[in-house]
C-alpha cells in the first residue's frame, strides 16, 4: 500500500532548512514511486515565495490557512519568536483538521516542532511523527523534558550530523533505537552542474587565484564583522587578495560601515543574496567560514563539491566534523584573529599535494550529503 507523506517546516528566512526541506521531498519523488502523495504544508504563506520552484519540482503544497507571512517580522531574536508564536496559534486548529482529514502515514517536522509535538501529545493521531532536528539543539531543561515527555508519541528522530546524534544519545532524551543519522540533502548533482554553466558574476574584474569567498545570511551567527577585520589584517601581508561575501541580512549596514571604516571598498564586496552561489564559488580560490555555530554548514559542502580549498572556524557543531578535524581543509579557533592568520599562512604555504589531498578528502565527504544518499536512509525510516 502506497504511503502518504507530509512535511511541516515553516521557515521565516531563506535559511539552509529551505533547501533541505525541498530536496528531501524531491529525493522521495525522484527515486521511488511508492508514495501516494508527498505534501508540503504551507502554514502561513511562507512557501509562496518558492512557488515557481515548487511547481517546477512538482511538489504538492497544502495551504493550511490564509497567507499572512509577509506581515510577520523576520529578524531579531524577540520578533522572530513572536512570529513563531503567531504561526503556532493560527495553525493549531487547521493542522488538526489536516491530520484528521488527510490522514498522512507520516509527518516529517523540521521547524516550530513544538506545535505538532503538543498536538501528538494531546490527540491520538494515526499518523507517525518524525522529528527531524535541523540544527545543533540548545538542550535547556525545558526542551530536554519536553522532548523526553514527547518520546512516546514520536516514531523516529533524525540528526543532521554525528555530533548532534552523539549529543542526543548522551543526554538519553529518546529511545536510542529511534535515533538515526540523516545527513541533509544539500547536493543535487544535476542541478549543480546546470547552475555551474551560469557565468554571470561580479562586474568587478577579480582574479580567481586571489579571491576569497564567504556565503551566508548577514547575521551575528555568521560572524562577518570578524571576517572583514581579519581580512584587513590579512591584506597587510597578502595585499592582492579580495573578499566576496554573498548574502543578505540585518547586519548589512553595520558591515558596510566596517568596510568603509577600514577603507576596503575596493577589496571587500557585499553582493547580496544569490539564488545561484555556484557561479560565484567557481570564480574564487578559497572559501572561508567564520561562523560562531553551524550544523552542519551547507555552504561548506557546496564549496567542497566545487573543489574550493576551505578554511573554517572550529565552531559547534558541523565544521570540524565535515572537515574531519583538518583532513579536508584548514580549521582555526572561532573568533581568534591570531589563529585565523596562522591557518591562512599554513594554507598559502602548503604544497600542491597537500591541497589536492584535502580537496579529494572533502569531495568524498560530500557524498554523504547528496539527495540520493538522503533518500536511501529516509526510505528505511519510512518502511
């Protein structure tokens, strides 16, 4: 009997979870025809912006309520939490109706997971709930106790990295046989190869051999202010290098001021959000990740697949695992200028064989995060 699958993942911003959600759905629809339906729940209109992509990928969307997403605040810790609360309140009864009427065999929940967990604790749905942990969780006492209480109503739990997997097991929150390592489906090889044909990039005439690139939302997490200041110090020794930062976010004005303050207008370029980052990656030599935390760090894998050499912070929890503690790239201590400059020197002074081997190692690691590998693991969970 064919199964009905539903996805619950209300995203406020174009974060990595958006790609992970869409690619997870695509993985089921591309590689196996044993599902009656695979539905993405559009809670507040948060998926309206991706309509053309969803239609192109033949992803079925269920509009839970009216579209009010555009009126919700998207940035700031407090304001974003208010948005999550609003979505939860308005979605409460429509989600009950969906689960009661549509009766999916499984619902895979990503973000705002507290709402479906509360409902499954209160009501006897026949649907099996899969809790997909999307990032490195902050295990405060409330979350730990809430998850432990909810364990009996959760069919399966997935972790995106082995680091997160170990954390969950160590704290004995869920029954161990429920927990599975499920790498996010970050890399869709056919799509990457297609996007790689796009040669449109910066107007600036930058040399690939002397260009550094970093990608991510312009937020505190990504630590771009540190990167800009580190690049300023770097330029004292390597003055022919340039830095491209791809992304949008609330710290944009602050970062622009920092660039002007350090007189780096002709060296550092904020190019905004780009749907296709691969056209930028192929025009650069070194990918830099300066984050304060990641799990696992989608752009690391995209850069690795594009054969860029990587230098990344040792922030929790993804980079060290993905870079295999330095075998697949260079790692510096988070937020440490001296450590960054030291590792950058190591990178520049490394012989060709060392660089080539790190790239090869990284390429092998990337295979864990393909759509096909994600499908193989997820299929076993859904059986």
